[in-house]
C-alpha cells in the first residue's frame, strides 16, 4: 500500500509494497493527483520498498519524465541496499537525485 503525505510544498510517497507488476497500478495511482496540479515536487520514500523489478524501474523513469514535463521533479530517498544496488547497476539512479535520508531529499527542494 502506498500513501501520500506533505511537508510544505513537497509531497512524500511512501509504501511497503515492492515495485513490481502486482503493485504498479496502486503505485501509479498514488501519483495521479500530483501530476494534475502545478509544478510537482515529490520524494519517493523507498525505506519500505523491498524490491524493484524491471517494470518498476520503467515506471520510475516514466514518472520522472511526467514530472519533468510539468516542470517538477521526483527524487528518491532511503532505499535499502538491494534497491540501491538495482538502481545503480541499471543506471536508473543517474536519472534521479538519490538521497540516503528522507529529510535530506525533502530539504533539497529549498536549496
């Protein structure tokens, strides 16, 4: 399950489901409202996400493209070691700002 909270103007999406085929529809639904208003500034809190498969990686890249088209940005934070390795090995992390801590990712929007 994924949920959205806010800290100031930054939306934080967090969840405890893996980013794989069975959960991607639910994952995308958590971003629908964010992509319809203004300039979206969001952080995906990955601390509860145990795994990302190839479809999940594709979804992340598609989301980033949608954020850029609206003049916004999606950042990643607090990935576990396995997810960090997956992002690094697939070079997906090169398309995102990736932070070890959620608070640093949220704070990066004001710099």
